[in-house]
């Protein structure tokens, strides 16, 4: 059997931060190429399984689907048929039941067909104890379960009217108890074994709806899901004018507004239903072994499908949208962004697309802000944390866009980590995600995650501290200007140099003096590294406050490099070592390593926020390109800064051409040189530094 999930209440507690960031659960079994889609039709005897199976067979044909009565498969396998089977002891019956479903799974996998199997979960005579007839193989082979949820009164009447099968008389009360037991146990087993499960009131549900479900089950895998989400993203972007440079990517619930629309939806629905199995079905769903997996979000979609038809869903979505109040700061920001041809905005939400479309329409933002989300089978996909991150990567890689991401919960962290600019939205303590602090701390300390935080409303307390997560004002002019800034789609390497500064002229004099070599030259390079770190590098990376003891006996503010402990200084061997030591003198908490080849950094890159590559000279830029490409293969968005004594001016354009997508690379040089001279032997900087000028 199989299961799936949807809209995530960000306030609920659940898995640890680590498990939320590692969203591969092992439950996504239906993606395996050798795994057949096997759909079970369950329900108490008299629910109409055989009749529905016949209808489906007529409508779907036999090219892509195969239809089975479980009892008929058993009859073909057991010597002596069903009569012999009924005479067996229960353990032997269970063995044959397991063999039957295993054969169905193998047959359909070989034929590349979807199996639809009418079966039984339990038998329960009125005067006896229930007898479970599902097997361990059922739990391994079924991928989906459709439970025919027919009123017990109707089931009872059908049993009485059945002229083909002899059925024992069973009271309506007992049929109800039987159904409730099956539904409760099936739901639990399906969630524990990754089987998608939904109730189908077949007496009310049009056959076309069930056919739609089966076609969806046939195609839908995690890979297909992502392809559909990517297709939707491309449609959104292609509908524009093709002039975009920057995109704002936003989560919805608890990010754009304080409300959780999933919780509001189920509250509204509970008022219109006579009975609900629980107040918030999604809470128990996401607390189940499915966690926040693709299967979990798929299961959530099925929950929405089984509780409301399309019109009812839309009506409730309207009610929910009317109860949502967007933060004024976001409304203002999106209004400003919407007036710019080079800026786009898209909501990528694990929640309900229709609700947020209605909210945007009310705010007058529906023309400039589009929604990628789910909630219905017709949407074609669900949004998971992994999908959010993949869509950000697609914006960057395929569409060459600069991405600002906004989110509030651990499910947003993969997306935030991919974006060039990450803003954590922090609500009031009583409504904000309870697991986000732990997840943020882990991401910052271990993954080199960098972000800023926007506190909404402004009087709410910030997360962690404002050193690790600096504050931003969404409507502040400086912040708005940084979003509106024009950005080339080509590489944009930030270059800073001190060529004309008096201090640089003094430092470079000893470095260029042919009479200075060995220890004296190394000392000059180390001083140049100290100067560049103090004068330029600190501005590029930024500084953070920390407490230091004052000489007068009280504490006062001190400053160090932002994320200094997570900074890696790489001395490119061998010419870069003296200057790198000077950089390390200014930032003593940073890690210092030597590297001649890029892969020598491998074991030092984990958990870094800043990488500082130091070389004495950048001639052709070839070494810089090799190191940056290697780092980017492991860390797509980490900040990289190259520090050098001399950079040939032409090398800048060479680096930009070789790294066409690079936007988080800076180069700091003591001086830029138009001289294309490359030293050899006595003029090679490395040889001069270490008195090896006798080498070629």
C-alpha cells in the first residue's frame, strides 16, 4: 500500500531540523522503474467493488491497465481452486494471499501496466472477532488504496438484494463498526508503509472522477511531479516580456501573512461537515512516518479531494482568503516591484494555490505575482521543500535570474539556501514555526547558510540573534533599492583594488623592488595581505558585533569578520602563502589551509560561509577559474573572494567569460596592471618569495 501529503502548518512540531533538511525518506518507491503501480479497491463486502471494477475495465481498456479480483487470482494459484483454499488453515491462507498479490505486482511490472485489484482487508462476522486478511506483501506491493466509503444502510440493502452471492445477514450497526475499523487501520498502515490512501464515496462520486484518479496514479512519480512544477514555472516566466533580471520567490503561509491557510481551510470545512475524524487532519499526516515527503504532500491532496468537490473547494478557498491579511510591508514591496519590468515575483507554496490567488486578486497583485502551488489533483503537482529548491535553481540556471527568497519555516531552508539573497520572515512567537530556530542554527553552523531576517510585525522578537541573522526592513529604502538594482544576466564579478591609494603605493614598492627577496619579500606580502583584509575584504564580507571586555572593567562592542569562524582562507601554493598569512592575522578565527589543486580543499569546505582564495598574482585567471568551478560544484551560492597582490586587467574579462553565471565572486587586488608580463625564473614571484630564482 502507498501514501502521500500536502499543505504544511508551519506552527506544528514534528521532525528534527536535520530530518527536515534531509527530505529523502526512502518512501518514494513508486519512482523505481521496476515497481508497478498497484491500486487496491477496498471496502466491506457489498460496497460495490466488483461492479466498479467492471466499469473501470470497460472505460480504461487493457493497454495500460490490468484488472483483478483478488479471489480469482487465488483460485488460479491454489491447487483445487477456491474450494480447496477455503479448507486451508489461516496461516496457509495468508501465504497464498501473499503469493497472489506478489504475482499481480510482478505481472504488471513486466507488462508496464497499472494493476487495479478488488480485495478484502478483513472479514468480520457479527458474532465473531474480526479476522484480518491483509498480508505483509500487500503492504509492500500496493501503491494506492481506494476505499469505497458507502453508507452502511446502502451496503446492507445491496447485500439483501444480491441474487448472485449468498451473503450472511449483517446489521447496519455492525457494518458501520466494520467500516470504521477498516478505515482507521488502513489509514494508519498506509501512512506507515508509504501507500497513498483515499476514501471514495462511490455511490456519489462520478465515474469520471475515479478515472481521473487512476490516470493520475499511473503517471505521477516524484520525477514527473518536478517536471510539471518546472513546466508551470516556465509558463509563468514566458508569459512575461522576457526582460527579467531579478525574481522574488516567496513562501505564502506565515510568510506573506500571519495566517496558516491550511488550518483555516480545515476549520471552515469542519463547520460544514457533520463529522470530522480529527480537527486538523494535516497535523496527524505530517506527524506520521511520511513526514514532509513527496508522498505526504500527495496524500494531503487526496485529503482535499475526498472532502470537497471542485465547487465546494473553491467556495471554501474564497472564505479562507477573506480571512487572510497580508503583511502591509509585503503588499508595499510587491506593488513597487510590480512596476519594474526587470523584476518578477512568484509565490511557491506547499499550501493551497487557489486561496493565495484569491488573496492576491483582492490586493490587486494578481497580474504581477503568480502562484505555484497545489491542493487539487488537477494542479498536476505538489510543492515540497525539494521542489522549492529545484525551482529556484531553475530560475538561476535556465532563466539566468537573480533570486531573492523569502520564507519562514524549515521547509523553506533548501530554497533559501539556493537563492542569492535569503530573507527569513519572523512572525510573533506564539504563531511562528517552533522548529525553525533549531533548523536555522544547524544550517548556519554546519552548512554555511547565510540570511537576513525581517521581523513582522516590527515589535516581534527576532530569531537567534541579529549578528547571525541581521535585521532588514522590507520597506526601508536601502533594502528596496537593493532589490530594484539592475543586474546584468552575464557574469558580474565585483572588483575592488587600491591601485591609486597611498598606502598601496608604499606597500607595492617593496613587492616590486628586484632587490627584495626571500624573508623580506614574504614579510612585504604578509603586510599587503593584512592591509587588503583590513581595508577591502572586511567591507566585501561585512563585520559582526561581539562583546569584549573594556579596559575600564565593563563589556563593550567589538567587531570581527561576519561568520569569521565559518571562513576558509586558502593559500594557493606556493606564491599565495605569505599574503594569506597576512589575511589570517586580521581574521584569526578563520581556518587556514594550503592548496595546489582544487580537490585539496574538499574536506575543508563543509559548513563554510566564506571562501577566501589568496594568490600573489592573477595572470591569466586560469587558476582562479579552476578553484571557483570546483567550489561551485559543491556550494552553488557560497561567497568567494579572491585576494591578490597584482591582477592583470585582462584576466577579469577572462574569468567572467569562463564563469558566465557567477554573481557571488569578488576580486580584491592591491593593484591592477595592464602589463601582460608573466614572470619566469628570476622574475617569477614564487621564486623570488622563496629564493628559488635558480629554477626555470
